[in-house]
C-alpha cells in the first residue's frame, strides 16, 4: 500500500479474506464509531467490495477519497462525513 494513504488514515480495517457482505458490514461498524472527519483505510480482497464501498459512500454521504488495487488487495480511503 502507499505511504501517503497510510499517513492520512486515522483508522484501519483489515477485511482481507472476508467475502460479501462482511467487508461492507465491518466498514459500516468501524465508521459508526469514528468522529466526523476521520479517515478509514479499508483493505479487502473481495472484488465485490469495489462497488459495495462506492455505493455505501454515495448512500451515506461519506467521501471515498481514493480506491486502488495492488496484487489482489483493494485499498479504500474513506472520510467520515
């Protein structure tokens, strides 16, 4: 993962190895416990998490700051609204 993303994230959720719907459910729970403006870095291996997390952010108003894939691991940076 990239050092800039790691530095921006105030919280990290490792959802690697979890299949749908667990990555999105764990993301929802993690964000609920965070203060507004904090950043959550989510790591996942489920390809469905790409669309799931994009939709989650659109529906909840949280900002999907970045999303990338590296060697089968999807990395998302989400700012809580």
